[in-house]
C-alpha cells in the first residue's frame, strides 16, 4: 500500500450569513493535507485553522459520512459532490486532487434550497414531496413471511435501485432549471413497483408531482445532467415511469 502524500491547496469557499444576506467567496490556503483524508475531513482541518486564527468556522452539513444520509450536499469545482461519478462528498478523498490546486466550494444552487449558512442549505422541500404521498397508507396486514408475496426479480431489482436515492438534491443542483424530477420519480418508483405500493400509485403520483410544482422546482431539461450527478446512479428510466403513471392517473381522474 502506497504511503499517503501531503498536499497544499487553495480553497475558495462560499460564505453567507443567511439567505437574506449577500454571500461572497473567501480564499483560504490549506497546507499539509493528507491524500487519505476525505473531503469533509479536509473541511474539518480548514475549520480548525480558521478557529485558531480567531475566525468563524465554515458551516456545512454532514452526518453518516458513509454516503448514506445525503446531507453532505456540496458543489465542488462546479460539480455537485465533486468530480467522481456515483460518489457523495463524504466519500470523496483528497487523493483526487493535485498539489497546488485551487478548489471552489459552494452550496447547491436552487430556488427551492435556500441557504441556511455558508454551504449549508435547507432541503426540506424534498421532505415535503415525500410527505405528499411517498408512503403506503392502506392496511397491508401483518408482516409477511419471506417470499410470501410473489414479486418478479425485475420489479424487485428496479424498486431496490430506486430506493437507493438518498435525497441529497444533487440532481436539482446539476439541472439548469433546478428540476426535482429525478428525485421525485425515484421516490414514486420505489413504492409503485411493489404490490403494497401499487395500490395507491395513481394518488401518489398526482400528489407528489403537485407538491414538487408547489415547491417551485423547475421543469425537466432532458439533458441528463441529473443522472450524471447522482451519487447513487438513479437513472432517467424512473422519470419515464413517473410520467407514464402521472398521465395515467390524470386520464383516469378525467374519465371519472
């Protein structure tokens, strides 16, 4: 195993007191960064440096630091979560950067994601989309034994893939219209593909799409930037499935 190297970097980090204040970039040189550090560990190192100098530390979100919770939503050199495909910010390591490189760090940019402070944003709009219909409310009885409900492997695989969405909002940040279509479609798909969730798929599609529009997310651009930025590899196929379900639900409601 190769020994970790030490690199020096220049960070340009977005600083903003709150959503009502005008933000700015601050430049910070950081030295002696181990290439074995994660990006968030590097930010911790920078904050210790800022605190030691008597300044205010940079506010950023993190929790699991294992690519599971989705809270480490940060734009790095213009890319949500950084340069690596299917990698959350907390999984990005400093070996990905070169000695002497300048790294620009800023929050996810979207009208629906107001800045809380610095590179921390409020992504509760995504939670409200889920609450609008992203759950099973019908009685499904007691827990079934394994394999008691026949589900095709294709459906179970697709549902599992959709459920891998961690709700980080990278798809929104990558889209030039700040669309939440990929996120919403993943949450719709993970339930609609299974027997328990299929019962309410029409109602769920209508309600979640309506809430997405109320949250002021933009329209889909069909460029695929959302799929490219997703740290969990959620595919555009989910958006096509959501559009079919929404159209079917709308036509059914019109007939009734």
